[in-house]
């Protein structure tokens, strides 16, 4: 609804319940708190493409112009920081939702029916976590693996 292209969901089963598993896109209220606010965060003519297996976390004053994600990415901007993702094409190992056998895991994981499994340090393509703490404008402009 905001103009991003997100790959179609795939079927998955957690707690014996079949669900349509979509890309996981999570943002804080500092990033956007309404559909209008989301639309303002995607610059005019923005190109945002996210694969089904991806996880994207956005927290803070961040604007997207060209983001192509196949994997896992977290971007945070502390108060006073403004981040513009001018160009970022990224392929990483994904954070997986791993089904839990019945009765295993902590209470929250048992209710969900899964845990989030992040690739270990030996993973070939580590997920990206980008944190900005120095006030001012920051530009992300890098060509990664093409999608």
C-alpha cells in the first residue's frame, strides 16, 4: 500500500497451524505510526524490494530511496540522527523462524510456536545491523550483491 514490492508469502506451520509466512518488516513508532507516515518515509519514486525470507527492522528517522533486500537487515538511528538509504542491495543469510517441538522453549516461544534463529558467526553472509549514534545526516549508498 506504500509502494514497496514484497515477495508473495509461503506456507509454514507453527503449533499445528498453517500460516502464510511473509517477509518480516518491523518498525518502531519513531520510524512511522501510520500508513501516511510510512509513505513519507519512502521517497518519491522509491525502489523497495524485499524477498519473502527477509527480515527488516527500522528504528528512527530513516528514509528509503533504493533498498533491495534478500536476507536480514536492521537499521537504527538514535535521536538527532537522520538516515537516507540512497542505494543498498543486500543479500545475507536470513533469520529463520524455526518451529518448536511441542512443550519446548520458553513460554512466549511456546505460544508463538517458533523461535528466531540467527545464523552463527561462521555464516558466509552475515545479517547487517547498522546503528547510527552520531547526530547529523547519514547516507547509505553502496552497491551490494545485485538481486
